[in-house]
């Protein structure tokens, strides 16, 4: 087996785009808008929808990962780097699920399903900043960003130092 299953590769790249997009939009656009801004509702609706789609696709991806054959563990030529890569891979799953869970937590504690999607005329709370799931969402987003940067550094190391073309394993083509 020389590559991951094509469904896993497709979901990897779709999810990478959606997750990086949610991180950038969440921190640079959504969190920067005060809750009484006229643009806040649209931004929240988009962020929450994308966040939930990420959650659903991650469940699908984890299911595919656990039920399809995959290549043997990659070797970076160093035990520490190899364990780091494994930790980062499972860490990415855990952190993304924690982002979705804490996002849903903010949404439920602030009554957002009704206000944002249910047509309720209630205004948004003045801020989400004092809600525990909001604090968690912010902290986990930073941990996720750091883990993604470490993951990309791992790819750069394989691509430009080891030159072993590891990225082909997460792309499409013959698997044997
Ligand atoms: C992997 C999925 C997700 C990512 C990467 C993500 C990312 C982010 C980021 C980076 C922020 C700003 C944090 C900060 O700067 O402190 C944020 C805020 C927020 N997110 Fe998410 N999020 C995700 C899923 C969700 C979901 C599923 C929901 C709700 C259903 C949600 C609701 C919110 C809300 C309400 C805020 C607060 C906005 C504010 O303070 O004005 N997020 N998200
Ligand atoms: C939010 C972004 C990302 C997430 C959540 C993510 C997640 C993962 C996970 C969990 C794996 C392990 C295989 C599996 O269990 O599915 C993996 C493998 C991989 N990822 Fe990412 N990834 C992201 C972005 C990227 C980016 C931007 C690159 C490169 C530019 C990249 C390159 C790779 C490569 C080359 C592998 C294969 C490693 C191997 O064969 O052992 N990923 N990714």
C-alpha cells in the first residue's frame, strides 16, 4: 500500500481548506465584529454552518481512516520526529472535534440556534467573551493553529530535506 484511500485524500484537502478558512475568518473577521454590528448575523451564520460541515466531514473522515488500508508509518529517520508526527495527526482529529464541540457549546449557551437560524427576533447577547465555551474555543483555536503549523513544517521537512515525496501518499493514483 503506497497511498491513503482516495476518499481519505479528497477529504484531507477539502477539510484542510475549510479548517484553515474557519480559523482565519473566525479570528480575523467574526471575532473582530462587535455583536451589535449589522454584519455579525451573516458572519455567524456562515461560520456556524462551515463549522458544522467540518464536524460532519471529520466524522466521515475518521470512519474512512479506521476502515481503509493505509501505507506503513512514514519514517523521518528520527524517533522523536516519528512520534511527534503521530501525536500531531491524532492531535489534529482531537483538536478539530474540540473546536466543533466548544462552538456548539457557545451556540447553545448563547441561544444562537434560535437567534441565528430560527428567526427569533431576540438580539444577540452583548458579547460571548464571558462564556466558558467561548474562552475554550479561543484557546483551542490557538492550539489547533500551532499543531497545523507543526504538521506543515513536517511536510516541508519531507519535501525539501528528505526529498521523499511523502505528499504523494495523500494524493490520488495507483495504491500498489
Ligand atoms: C473546526 C471548526 C471551527 C473552527 C476552526 C473555528 C474557529 C474559530 C475561531 C478562530 C474563532 C475566533 C477565536 C478567537 O479569536 O478568540 C471562532 C469564534 C467563534 N466560533 Fe468557531 N470555529 C469552528 C467551529 C464552530 C462551530 C461549529 C460553531 C457553532 C455552531 C462556532 C461558533 C463560534 C462562535 C459563536 C464564535 C465567537 C465569535 C465572537 O466572539 O464574536 N465555531 N471560531
Ligand atoms: C487543517 C489542516 C490539516 C489537517 C486537519 C490535516 C490532518 C492530517 C491527518 C490527520 C493526517 C494523518 C493521516 C490520517 O490519519 O488521515 C495527515 C496526513 C498528511 N497531511 Fe495533513 N492536515 C492538514 C493540512 C495539511 C497541509 C496544509 C499539508 C501540506 C501542505 C498536509 C500534508 C499532509 C501529508 C503529506 C500527509 C501524509 C503523511 C503520511 O503519509 O504519513 N496536511 N493530515
